[in-house]
């Protein structure tokens, strides 16, 4: 982590938290977590313990972007539901305190894994870590959203139809050249979209292994992180996105397991994970699995295209933006392979 206390008045923030977070006592120091989070995140080390602060970036923002108030709302709603999340302590909508809206939550000490091959874990234990991930995901998807006050957290209607429209629009706005694979997906996905389910679930929107904190010593997820993209929708979007990530190249911007022998690694293959997820949620076999995977590749390709356009325009915040932009073609081609039935829908890719 890098020290970054100059972005706001630390003493002023400590005084504010003393009056708004139960038990908080200064003095306090501030470290900024390294990384490319769109909502800057800080570790607060106070006399009363450690806390985490997530804020909107300072300056002019798009209306629906960087919605830390939505993150705070979903964390608060998930308390005592069995879904592993940090404790939400306080939302500050007064931008005069540090220059933008922010919230404070508990600091969860544990492990974050960036490589889905889990090289830090013994081979014979890796399957139990993947089972912990699937149990956490299933618990999230089984939350009664109305009972916890999230019944209006998303829009009604077919989630995938809406998402295809959103990401097609985003891609067109960032398009720098015609890509046949993206054109194929833009035509194929709406024509093959499954019917909407009867009961929308809480969808995380970025369910990756590095968005989870694990217990320091055992296979247990203690906190799911980064709820910025969460909404109500089809839970298979999260599950397919997680499986899609595992299909990415091992040396990519988002590391995956493409070309690696999962059996030797001690990691369940995709078919095993599909069976386990269905078992945990008590649902039948997943139909149209290749659609969900193809959509995940399309969505990530559209995101990568946006990063590429910002890099070309000189507006990208990440030094690796152009490298991310190089993913658009391979991601869209992998999506087309699934759409055309050439990708192994529940294989070990």
C-alpha cells in the first residue's frame, strides 16, 4: 500500500468519524490500497482499530457512476444473511468532509488470491477453496432480496436483454474499428437470449477470485469485495462470469487457467463446478450454458474496448490500458466459438 493522506484532511476525517462511528477513537493514519479501483479505497489505522474507507473520486462524475451509496446499502442489507461481507459502519453524503461521498466498513484481515491456480495453497486443499467460493456465491444468490430490503435494487424485465443492450451501446460508443467477432455476438446474443427467470436475485457483477478475502488459515470466504456493479438480475450471469474468468490465459490482465491441467492443479473442472453450484442452490441442470459464457466474453470484450478507446484518447487511468485493449479480439473470438458450439460448454478449458 502507498501512503496517501494528502487527498483529504486526516484530522478532520478522524474528528468526523469519532462522532459518527461507534467506538471510533483517534489518532489515525491513512494508507491507500494500490490498484485500479474506480472507487479509491483506504486503510484507516486508528487507536480503536483498523477500518476501510471507500470514496467516490473527487471531481465531476457521471450520474450513475461510482455509487458508493449503493455499495453501502447492499453491505448493510447483507448483514446476518450468511453472505460473507464486511460490516458497514457509516455512509457520509456530506462532500465537505473529504471532498466526496464515502463510507466506512470493517477491515477484514485475510488472504486475497490473484492467481486462480492458487499456487499459495497445497494441491490437495485447492478444491476446498473452490467449494468455499461456490458456497459463498450460492448464499448470495439465494438471499431473499425483498426480505432484506433490496426488492427495488434493480430494474424489472429480462436482465440479459437489458445487459446486451447496455454493453452493445457502450461498445459502439468506444468502437475504433470493425471487428467481425463482435458483430457476430451483437447479432447472435439477442436472438438466443433465454427467457427471464421468475425471481431476480442479487447479482454481484464482478465475481472474481481476487474480489474475495479468505480466512488467513482455512478455506473460508470471509468477505466478498467490490459491490460497485451489483444489481438485481439473473444469478447465472455471476456464475458464468466466474467460469469465464477461469478460461482466460494464465498470463493475461485477468489471470485464468486456459491450457492448464486442472486435475494436476487439484482444481475442479467446469463441469464439476456447474454440478456443485446447481446442487448448492437446488436447481436443475443449466440449459443454454454456452449463451451465458458467450455473453460473459462479450461483456468483458466491450469493457476492454472502452479501456482501449480511453487509452487512445489519452484519458485512461491505468498504465496497462493498451494491454487491456488488446484483449478485445481474443475475447470476442472466444465468445463466438461458444456461440457457434465450438467451445466446450462445461469442459476444462
